C-alpha cells in the first residue's frame, strides 16, 4: 500500500485515508534543531528536574576525569564525553540517581608554557623571577585567567554534544576549595609517614625544567650514540683461591669487563657493573685485529658467550678465541677500574660487579653499566647493595653529574658544562666529549648509532633524561601509620592491589593492565619544579644527610588549608607566608617547600573534593558505596592510557588516605584513528574535528558513531564512516517519523488490550519484549554497540520491512471503527514509546524532539522517563515459533513475486494472487486463520496441499514450499488499490471493495465529504 494513493477518475478518497501526519521532518536539520533543543532543556531546568525525579533512588555517579583547560576539544574529547553522557543517561533511566558533575584540570606546565609564550617570549619580555613573591603571584593569576577562558570555551563545546550535567557548578582543580583540599590530602601522606624527600633518578625534561611522571612520557623513535666500553679488571678477591676458580682468577686479572650503552654521557656517573648469574660468561682473547682498530690483538675481554660473535663483529675483530668460562662467583668478587680512570683526576675509585635481575643476554654484552643517578634499575641495584659496599670501603654516595639544564656539573670531572641536551631539546656535546675521553684512555672497543624507542615529553615532544635530583615521593612499600601506629605489610602497594581486585573493570583486561603497573611501580614522584600548581605545603628541617624532617603540627596545617580556601594556593607564595603559617614555630629552622604537586596528584585528589564535599556539590551528598555497605556506585571512565594516569593516581591517593579505591567500576575506551587506522595528526591532515561534524551533520551523528563502535578498542572515523553513520541515522529517523505520523490518528481511550490483539500485533509485542531484555542488559553492561545493532535491526527488518509494510493497508484504509486498526495503533504506540526511551541516551536530541511530538501531554523531555517496564509479560515463544514458519513461507512468496516483477509480468505485488503449495502438513497447519494475502501484501492467495509444478518458485532453505504467481482476478479498488472480485458489490460505492465502502460510510457519518 503506497502512502500516497493516486486519485481515482471518479472520486478523491485521500481525505478518507488515515495517512501519516507529523511535524517531525524527514530531513532532520540537526545543526539548526539541536541548539533549540538545548535551549528548551535550559528553560525547563532539565538537570534540576532529573535530580528531583531521582531523589531517594540509589546513586550511580560518574565522576568526571578532568580534561585539561587549554584548547578546543578534539574528537577524543567528544568520544569520551559522549560515552560518559550515555552512561549517566542510561543509568538514570535504569532507575538510579545518576548524577554527573563535569570538571577540569587547570594547573600544570602546558598552561605555564602558554603564558610564557604569549605574555613574555613573543613580546621579548624576560620570564618573571619567581624568587620575587609578587612576580610569582602575578604570574599565577595570568595562568588562572588563561585556564578560566578555556574552561568556558570547552564547557560550551561539551554542552553542544548534548551532555547533561551540572554545567553551572563544575569543579576545577584551581578552585580555592579544591586547592585547599589537595593540600589537606598531601598533609595526610605526611602524617601517615609515606611522604618523604629523597634523591632518586627521575625522568627530567631539560626543555621544561621539571621532573616528569611516567604518564607524561611517550616513546618515540630516536637515534642514540652507542659505545662498547672496557672496564679493566682491578682485583678479584674470592673467599678462598684454592679451588677450581684459581686458574680463571689469574687469567682475568689482565682482562676487561665489556659493557654496551646507548647513553655514553652517563659513564661519568658509573659506579658499578651489573651481571646475571643466569648468564654464561666467557673470557675471550682477540687473536687478530686491524692495526688501526680500537680492539687490539691480545686483548682479553669478558662478556656473555651468546653475544661474543656480535660484539667482535661490531669491533671489527677478525679472529678471536675463548680462553675459559667465568663463573658468577668470580664476577661477584671482582672490582674494575673506571674506564675514565686517570682522566681529570676524578675517576680513581673501584667499580664493583653486582647481581641484577634486570640483566639479560638479549643484546649488548651481558653486562649492564650501572649509573645509580641515571636509571631506576641502576638505583635499585646500587641501594640494595649499599650496606655491603660500604663494608668493603666503597663510597655509596650517588653523584649529581647532570644539572637541570642538562649540563655536566663539577661532579663529572673533565666534562663540566658539556650539555647532554640543550634548551631546545637537541642533542648536545656531552656524548662526543665522553667518547673522545674513552678513546684517549684506550677503553673504547667500538661505537655505533642505534634508532630505537626513547622517552620524550608528551608536551614538548623532546627527549628526556634520567637524572638524580632531590624530589618528593610517596612510598609504595613503607608501612602506613595510623595515629602513629604502623601495621606490618599495610603498604600503599598492598592496599592498591587489593582495591584493584574488588573493582569491576570494563573491559576486564583493564584489571591485568593496571595490576601490572602497580606491581612494578616505583615510589610515586609527586614534586615538580614549576610555578602554576598547588604547592607541597609542608615545612621541613634539613637532617644533614640529604633527607628532611617534616613539621607535624595540626594547627599549622589548619592555618594553611583555611588560607588556601579563602585566598587560593597563592597564599603560600605571598610575602610573609612562612611566618604567617608557622606562627610560634617561625623562629625555628623550618623551611617552606616551594615545589608544586604533580598535576596527577591534583586530579587524583578530585574524589576528595567532589564526591565528599556536600557544600559545593550537594547533589552528590550522602554517597554510600557498596564497599561501605550502601547501594551507591561510583564509576570512572577514561581512555586506556589513564591506567598509568588518572586511574592510577586516584587509586593511590584514595588508598593512601582512605584505604580503598575511590571507584567501584572503571571503564576504558581506546583511541580514535582515521579511516585507515592511522593516528590523527594535523600535519598529516587526517583529523576529524567534532565542531565541523556538528556544523555539517549534527551532534546526534557523532553520538550514534560513538555508540555503534566497539569503544573498548581503537575506533576509526572519517568521511566514509560518517556517511554510513548518517545513512543508519536516516533509516532510524524515517521509522520514527512513520510511527509518529501514524499515531497522529491514535486515541489512547481506544487502545486495545494486548490479549485481544491479532496474532501479528502480539508477535510484535513478543519481539518488543525480546528487545527490552537485550537493551536493558546491554545498557547495564555498558555495551552500547549492542543497543544500536539490536534496535537498528529490529526497526529496519522487523518493523519497517515487515510489520509496518503489512499493516499499512489496515492502518490507512480500515474504517474508523476497525478493531484491527486500533490494535495496530496500540501496538505501534507501545513500540514507539519504548523505542524513543531506549534511544534517548544515544540519540539524545532526536529522541527528545520526537518525544515532545509523540507525548505533548506528558513529561517535557524523554530524559525524565525511565526505560519501559513490564514488557517481559508479552513473551510468547509458541506464537513466535509459529510465525517463524509463516515468515519462511512469506519469504518464498516474496521471492516469487520478485521474479515476476523483474520479468515485468507484474508491477505492484497487489497485482498478484500467488498459489502456495505446501507439502508438509505440520507447516500447513500453521496457516489456518492467517491471511497470507495480507502478510505477503497481495490482493489474494490460495494455499494448496501437495507437490507443486516443476517450474514453481522454491527456496532451498524452505523445503516443502513452492509458489506459482498468478494475476489477481477482479477490479482494482479505487481506494486501497487491491484487485478483488468483490469490487462493485456495494451499489453506493461501486468502485471500491466492501471493506472500503464501509469505511467511506463511516467517514461520511463523521462529516467528511466523500
């Protein structure tokens, strides 16, 4: 049945048809329509009404991981925020009080850099001298203004995506109350004994002049200088020389231990060599080598047996021989001379050999040059052996060989001032200076270059170095003190690992990822040497050994926190701050710490001032999580990179101060790539800007793309993918439009009870109940791609291509009094209601636009509704099984009609009257009471039992059924277009069928001119 029947030559019956009528346009016009809907949400106070509607329900809080306030949002932001919105909206509609408070990260180096660039470097002005308190405070105010500007820009961009949240009261880490709470959280670590100042090698950005956390580092290709260096054996002191090792001890006394490194500049900091007792080492003699070679004939070298060929090849040695094996106990008793011994008089100390679990024979020499000031494993090996080394008379002090500018200090004699990396992040002259010195000392065996993955700052994109610096740490393995009493084994690492185990990870692989990171995590470096951030607001007294005592005074701490709450953390830097906060301690030797907190500590503390602050966030007041015996749930949702970022810092911060994780569920998503699977880059020109997609197609297209993807993996987006998304949206919208238009004629007072409906309607309600089960479970499991796929298939295949197509004749042409028409309208009403609610979290604008046309008498927004309940009662598996058979037969009929249409024997299917042969009596029995002409959209039909003629149409997967298509017999009804013998039987309306004649009489009685 067409939606627009042509006029009959005799009469115009169009006014007597229940054709769809709706203001819901086929062309969505989302870029223009969506801002109007946003305005309506504001006018009705949608966020406030959601909170009122949900009062008293269990809470499901999605705590917002703060984006950084320093630029327009990109497609990754859009993906993240849309996912968060779908979570909160769907959980609200599942029956929770699902509140969302957006937030921002506002401190840190990127903003500081921008202020230096825009307000100073570009104007030729000198950077402020932060030793001057007024200059420091003024600079911080510039940073605050910059962050505020971008926070407001991003807020409007996020709102345009259709995100519902408390946009009028977001949180920001630079809010005064937030800065005060961050300081309080740090003070808790000082009180429980895990905060300490130590000297360790940390990743240092020479360009940015600050320490970096692992989360601030990315690995990029880099070409390093490589060297193979000889450490001459100085002595071997076995407990007893009267064993089988005696001969080899004598042999190695003239040998050298070989090391290989990609950082020659770290050699002035070398203090040991690491080896592994699991590796087989040998003593090798060079028997033939070119005269001009660094490797000389007769050289005795100790290295891993499996690496000998590679090392001698690199050293251009043409022949060598193995002299013997070198046991681990000999290596452990060995001390070497430094390869720079005799250079500038600064390397006369002995270099011990130490066991190290990190040593392998995958590459290099099987030995690892160990500079405790330039590597984590180096540091760990050195400090683990410190007591034993001191007993041997070895000085275990770790030197500071490289300063904050990447230049050698005077603790690297002979190299002072040489740069490892310059201020622009370029390779300096340190490597060449060290290599030249090695050549002079005769300890260089070979050199080369290696392209490999090397850590770079994710901000400056420049390489970083490991350097020993005084920093503030939170201990991972120290027993945590509670009211001064520490419990053995109650460490931050133990607490965090336990918390990981009771958290739900979506997808589950996230648990293994963060578990591995926490298991291997070193002490948490929380200090940065910058200006814009929350200071490490403690006072210290030097101990003389490089460590410091922290002042523990609750009165001082309270004074600091209250000042921050009233004036912001700027109070720490104002004139007289030391005396103001110390009070009676001002005359003592307490120093104010001016390092700031790592921004990961800031964001890791957000739970403390968002989820636990009823004054600023009353909508979140009273959260009682399941871990505390309540019914409330807190979710964190970010990209998978946050296992080493915000998830981890939040976990550690909360475990250290509260003994548990701040979350119950952690959901992670992948990264967004272009259509070819490449990382997006402005230089390549393959970025997709959400602002442009919204301007061209609307935010609902982005929302549909997000929810149709497998967000747990990396997603792809581009013009072709968006084109497919738009086509998917178009089909969904058209189905919704048809339902709205059809329901224009529905009067709820004429609704038909489901039990009294025809089988076809009851079948569709059965399918609706199936969708209810699938959709509710998928939303509960955060599986949005299943929601989109299942509902799309239901609407396109089951509704548009099947049910709606079949029922158009009844809906358009039946008399106003028709119970069949009213039953169909009732079923469509129930389907439309469910569809709009189910799609509301995903197609937030479209569903809301449709809802206000569908139910103008109900709630002003679909987002104030819950998902439909009680649909499970419509399950009827027996009926569904019966209709599976009927639909199989229908497929054979429609296949036969297609053949006839292709052969131009018929035009419309209404010109046909198929003869259906059914040889299976069980199948035949299902057809009793079923109008196959209605189901197949033909004018008539005939069912015959038995075998069909050979030329009948068949489908291989529907055995026992065949169809012969014959022309329908009779006259074409001028109103319904069916070809029926009964047309003309009604004398009053001779050009229509009896059904249509009855409809015309009813219309006439209603005053419609016929």
